C-alpha cells in the first residue's frame, strides 16, 4: 500500500513524514525522490503503509491539509508508466510533437 504525497516543503525530511503518517498506522517505508543534478528533494514523496485501511485513513485526513505552509496533495500512488516511446510508428515525431527542420544550403 503506497501513498503519494505532493506539494511538500523542501525542508521536509523522511523522519518528518514518518512521524506524520505514523499517526494513521504502521509506516513501512518513506521514499523522497531527489533531483539527479542538484541532489535536492523534488517536493513529493511516497509513503508505504502496512494496510489499505491505514492508507485510506492517512489520505482522508491529510489530503488538502496545510503543513509547513503548503497545502498537501495526498492520494493513492499510481503505478509508474514508462513515458518513453517503445519504438515503432510515429516516424519523425519525438514525444508526440512534430519536429520540422528545414535545410539551408
């Protein structure tokens, strides 16, 4: 059971999230993605809860709650999809956008 937490303050730590979500049940894991180039947290996190009931209680209480001067967005995490094209079709379209280049001689 995984919860997405968005619009986080950049000062939030994994321990902060663990403490807040522990009020609603057993927290198995907290993951805060970081930017590859800067090493800073990206403003969202994933919190894995023990049961779906705990997950639902956390979502119900924390979605749109104000915390650290931010309005949180909390919902069930959606499965990750690969946004890159798997090839085939599309011809000269990269990412669905047409690229027209003219040659100048």
